C-alpha cells in the first residue's frame, strides 16, 4: 500500500508539478519531464491573452499565449496548441516579458 502511494506521489510530481518556463536574453523555454520546447525572441510573432475552455460556451482558464503565428491572442481556444507556450495569466508577468520582448503584448 505504501509503495503504491509513494509511486503515485512521484508520478504526480513529475507529470503535474515539474514544469518550468525559463526566460532569457535568447528566448523562452518550456520544460517538463516529457517535453522541451524553445522559441527565440526573433521567432515570436505575438504575445497575448487567450481564454481556454474545453467547451465552446465556457471559459475555465486565462493564459498568456506566446506564439510564432499572429492571430492567436484574444480568442477562446478549445485545445492548447503544441506550437505555443502558455503561461497562466497574471499581471506581474507583463513587466518580465517586456524586459526581453519589445513587441506589443495584448492583454
């Protein structure tokens, strides 16, 4: 019983909690146990708020979307794209992103 509980805790940590966003002069990087995705600031076309909802009529979360394509911000999205980096939206992120990226941030 204890072994299963320990395995469940370790699994939960690596799948749900071990996710990082790293900002640097070169770009932004998302890392987790199973995925690593990096974008250089020169590749970023748009940063803006998106509303996520698994159903078209409801919003369950608000994210900042960092994308290589224009037209993603300001929308309700039904699934998260693998081509974007999403960060749970909070106003304190805006000054941090402005430190590295000079384009417009749509809030």
